[in-house]
């Protein structure tokens, strides 16, 4: 019923004749462009699969470079007419995993010179109330279902309760920009809790670049996003909350600080292992640098 309803909604907005015209336009563009390949930042949206289909019909290769960290099961097949021809990965273990699963993957050569990770700052564990914390909220908004426990509301309330237990005075929040209806829900959720919270909740403009902010904080709490890579190369300690790192070949070879519950988060903050963090971040850096 869900699939049928989705298709009906789609064809109400996009007549098949419109799709035919769009395909012909894309096909012609790819033919006259003299391009040999296109690189997409997604392999599973309607637009990316349509682009991949049209490009391959015009004789181009289609490659997929993930714009963020991806769980293993999120990668689609590389053999279908709507799928990409090749997946580019951030380190060799991720490429090896996908190759073993029958997908065409290669560890790409990063054109950007990575900066060696800086030694992490230490915060005062005896004065946690003054801790300057940035929470990078997950993108997903939805019900707290087993299939998506790391949604905005669920993480927001759990992290909030953990920080109250630690006696933290203020917290900065930054959430992903999104479509209007999702942004509205995020803003309303934060406003409602702010009226009752013992913590001073401060929201940072989502348009600001995270990488420009993290050095101002004592600790960052982050989900399964590229923020993990940025933090690993920064001087700021971090904790991955509900990151489910076992599902990420890119990250699961490293003992990065992570928690799945409020108790686990409290324990990590109270007994943070700064020495281990330096060691594991250097190992992760080495796997990225080896490209």
C-alpha cells in the first residue's frame, strides 16, 4: 500500500511524458558534453538514479562518492541499470568490505591534503557544570522506532537528561538544515523543552559550518555523520552517541568513544580517556592518509 501510494503521488506530479522529455534532454546533454563519467553524491534518491540511468544510456560511467559516512547496508547494488557503476570509499577497509559483498568499489585518491590530528584538549572532569558542550543533533525526524532509534527527538531528550544528571549549566545545539516541515518540528521541540529545562539551551545557526565551530568547545557530542572525521582531525574531544559503529566498516576498526544510552554517555564524560582518543584518531587518520 505504501509503495502503491508513493507511485500514485509521484505520477500525479510527474507525467510519464515529462519524464521522457527529461530523459531525452539529459541523454542529449551527456552525449554532447564529451564527458566520460559523472560522480554522484548519492546512489539512492530518485534524481540520482535517474541521472545514473540517463548517463549510462549515453555511454558514460557513473561513480558514487558518499557525502557522509554510510552504514554497510545502505550501499545499493552496482549492477542494476539504475545503479552506479562504482562506489568510491574513504579508506581501504571499506572498499574491501564492499568488494567482498560483490559490489564494485575502489578506495579513491583524496585530492585534499589532510592535516595531522592535533593532540586533544583535556577538560576538567571535576567541574563538569562549566563544561562547554556542542551537541550535533541527528538529521532524522520521526517516531522512536526500533528501525530508527537515532532520530532527532529520541537523541535530543536522552542527551539532555544525561547532561542534567551531570549538572551541566549550558549546552549549544546545532542541527542539520532540512526541508521546512522538518526544521519547524526541530525548532518547536527545542523551544518546548527550553521552557522546562534546567539547562540553558542555545541554538546555533544551522547554516554555519561545523568545522569552523568545534575548536571553541570542550566536548562535542555527535551522531553518525562526517562530523566524526572532522572531529578526529581536530583538537576537540568528542563522543559518538548512537552511532552504531559496528555497522560502519569505515569506522569500526577504531576504538572511538561512543555510547548508546544515557548511562553510557554519563560514564564516558565523567571518565574520559584522552590518551586513548589521541591514539585511535591517529590510527583513523592513517587509514585515510593511506589513499
